C-alpha cells in the first residue's frame, strides 16, 4: 500500500464517520426542542392578555400576502393590531393591503416608495413599522406565513410563561416537490447540527437564533437595544434580530411552532437559489479567501467518501451498511419530530450538493457584481462588511 492510498483510505473512513455524526447529532439536537403547546392540552394562559402587534414587511408578495393576512385577521387574540409595510412593490401588494386595511381597522397599511442610503429594504421597512406601534409584544413575520386558529394566543402564552424576551418559532414548511424538500431538510439538518435550545438560552454563549416566520420580542427589552439602525446592513436580518436581543440582555428562546405556523418557503429549486443569493455570502464575511475555503470544505465533504476505493472491499461495504443504518434510524426519528419525510433526510448528501451549488453561485455573483443586488438595489462589499453583525 502506497502512502497516497493509505491517506485516501483514511480520508474515506473519516468521511463516513463524519456523515454518520451529521445525522446523529442533528437527531440528538432536535430532540431537545420543546413545542409550543396548544390550548387543547391545557396550556396556562396569561391572566391578562398583553397588547400584541404583528408586523409584516412585504415586497412583491401579491400571490401570498392575502392568505397570510386573513390567517391573522381570523385570529381571536383580544388585543391585536397588524402593521403591513409595502416596501416598493411593483405588483399588487400595496393594493391588497390597502383593501384589507379598509375592511378591518386592526390593520394599518404603510407604503415605502424610496429607500434611504445605507439601509437594506426589509430592515428599513421593519424599522418604520416598529415606530407605528406601542404594543407590549411585537411579532415579526413574513408575508408567506399562515397562522392556525388560536396560534397567537398559544405563542404569547408560551412567551409569557417561559419569561422570554425573544422567542423564535420554527414553522411547518409545506412540501413543494421531492428535490426541494431534500434541499430544505438538509438546510434544516445543517442548522440543527449546531443549534440547541440550551445554547440559545445561555447568556454566556454567543449562539443566537432568529426565524423570519416568527420573531416575537418583548417591547420593553427591544427598547434597550440599538434597534434596527444597528441591523440596517445585516443581510441575515432575522438572525441579526435574535443576536441583538440576546446581546443586550434579553432572555432568548427557540421552539418548534409547527402546530401554529406553516409556510411555503420556496416553490422551486430555482426560487431557493435566488432567495439565498442575499444571505449565503455572509457566511464568508464577504472575504474572498473565506469563500474559497468554504467551497473547498463543501467539495471535500462530497468527494471524501470516494476514499473508500482505497479501503479493502469488505471494510468499505461494512462501513457503508453501517452508515445506511444510521441514516435510516436517524432520519426516521427526525421525520417524526418535524414536517419533513424520512427519505428527504436520508438523501442529505444530495441536498448538501444542492446547497453547495447555491453557496458557490451566490459567492461568484457577489464577486462578479462587486456586491449584493437585492430588490433592485446594489449593496457594495465595503458597506456589507461594515454593516455585518453576525459572526459565523
């Protein structure tokens, strides 16, 4: 056996162990999450319901926003107001929220026609909306999220009962096709590999979580932070909100809210590729050498198992059978706790390849364009670096 074949075999064996760890660690971490309970199981409600404002910043969401709005307007929460911001939409989004606001006084429609320099569109829209409310709790959500009956009562009850200042709720993601499910479930597993509720709640741990579908904040604690001006150039704005609340002393929590929230995150692989164009380069801190290193890591994870070609055939077969068993058992457990299918978790290597392509494409466009182009506005590399708050 040559030195190169020995190294190749060792790399192959190590990669199989790491892939097995990927499945098992995600399974183990997911088991630590609690679910927001529903009223039918007797979850204690607050003695007096606090005021609540739900904020949505929408851009070109005409095909989705009405369903989301009606799911909120049909809620039975007693002290509810809604603030919807039309952020320079070029479709009928503005007309839809105006019509809904005219029919229900709980909803306020805001229209933004120009974006000030130095702001990302969504962050600016959230900043403007926050200035319109004095509610005790504020829930930031997206225009493609639908709320089940009683969801707001249950989410507020959970936040009050557990004394949260920031509550991030993970929603149910509706299936939109087999390949897309594989990509999204792998994205979920990759997040769960690192995230645990105990890390999020630990004030001495830098881990923070934010979820676009459900970022609930206690207003008194939010007012102790710098606010959205601190996040005005943070492309991962949802995660940035969670980081800001925690860094300024807020009690942060992350929960499963699949019984309360659902969304069609992306309708196709192409939409996912375009949707992650803004966020994924932030993993590199907008540094070329970091991007090259991460592409190498992605590639290595996918190619390294080929090192089994230099391992005795029987050993390779046993390792692959053991990995398959780990994948089947872990995927089954993950499927029972989430909205994804077992097969989508089992096909994680394919999902990982899709995510690697998305990341590579986004980084390539970043350097070719000299920045990020989002919602018709270009943000240069210098501004993105200066404005980034998330430290991956």
